[in-house]
C-alpha cells in the first residue's frame, strides 16, 4: 500500500492497466468537540482534499466512490454520508457532480447485525462464558462484513479505474488482488492521534483524582 507523503510522486504511466483505490481514513468531528480538535479536523480534511486532487492529476479522476455505512446509491447514499460526516460528504458530492458513481457499499442487514454485536461486545460481562460467546458472534459478523466490502470493490471497480474509499482506520478489509491502494494520510492525521492520546490521558487523570477525593 502506497502512503501519500511518504512516496515518490506517482506518474500516470506507472499504473496503466491497474485498478487504483485512494483510501481516506475517516475522521469524525463529533458534535460539541473542543475547538482545538475541530481545528485539527479542518486541517486534516483540507489536506485530504489537496492530496486527492494531486493524485487525480497524476493517475486519473475518481470514477467510483465507496463510503462505510452507505447501503444505497445516488442521492440517497449521499444523504447517508451527510448524516455521519460533513467533510467526506463534500468530497463525495464533488466527485458525483463530475460523473463518479457512488456505489452501494454496505449490505444493510449485515451492517445492522455487525453494529448490534459491536455494541454488545463493548459492555462488560460478569460471565466469561457469555463474554466469549458475544466476542465470537462479533468476530463472525466482522468477518462477513469485511469480506462483503472487499467483494463490492472487486465487483465494481473496473479495469484502470480510480476509486475513492472513505473508511475507518481499523477497517480490517483485505483489498482484492490487482488493486493498487494509495493511503491518503496528511500529516494532520498524526496530530489528531496525538491530541486524542493526550485528551484520553488527561481524562483518566481527572477521573483518578475525583475518586481520590
């Protein structure tokens, strides 16, 4: 997987005959987030925009758009994106306006089952037996989902086409053979990771202090 910013600039001729996929890690702003975090998010998405445009100028325009949680095509699919991420919605809408196809990426029932088991797995259990069973159901749902996502890319991304994928960093998807993946990771992504680590550490310190009092 090629990582933008840590590789030589690709020339169009280097990828003739191959399928290309620009992978954008999703960063969600979150309603009511601190101003400092929001500023980093804005910086990140501006870097994503610039990186995508730079890659398109070298390897071709995006023809397919894929976005996690999207189980519909066209305007309905764009509305789904808008409900979860304003920033990726803008970029997806721009590509759709230029003729790119927003693909049906998720299976709605499969996604619902995965989300339900994910919520179950996130809570604590008094019984190890129950915890292990829930973990097993979650792992099975995750496996089915990521296999489906990989299959959707393989079925829809045509020869020599460029796709644009918005997905969480911990996606676990194994991409199809013959697809050249470009990881679009502006430097602001590392800044966001550091900010989140510091924020969690301070939150834990605060919680520990409250218990001592």
